[in-house]
C-alpha cells in the first residue's frame, strides 16, 4: 500500500461515515429537546475528540502539517488500519452482522 492509497482510504472512510450518519442526524434535528443535559465538560470533550480524530488527521493528510509527525510510511500499519474498517462497520451498521447484541 502506498501513502496515497492510505490517505484515500482515510478520506473515503470519513465520507462513508458522514453519508451513513446523515439520515439519522436529520431525524434527530426534528426531535424537540425539553432540557439539554450537555455540560461544558461534554462540549470540551467532544471538541477535543473532533480535533484529534478529524481536524489533525485531515490537516496532515492534505498538507503534511505538523512536520514532527512525519514518520516513515509503514505499509503494514496501513493495511492493519484498512482491514479493521470492515470489522468496525459490521459492529456499527445494523444488518451487517448476523449476531448483534440485544438491548435489555
């Protein structure tokens, strides 16, 4: 696997996640909220998560910034990450797996 292929998989995975999530997000916007329990702590944690899982990786993929994170490319790690995607999708997407945990 090449660095370009790994970056392409990253971007396509993010786009797929967005497309899968969008209908559910639209439905949740229609639901009225009686009282918001979202605290400042939760907002800070979500912001940190978005930065660490979204902004920083995509900034690096498109620009190469920050340079201190420019380690030599290791195809084995890229393959491990790419092979993990279908496994995660089976646990997240309904109907993608035959055995789903039951909510009790």
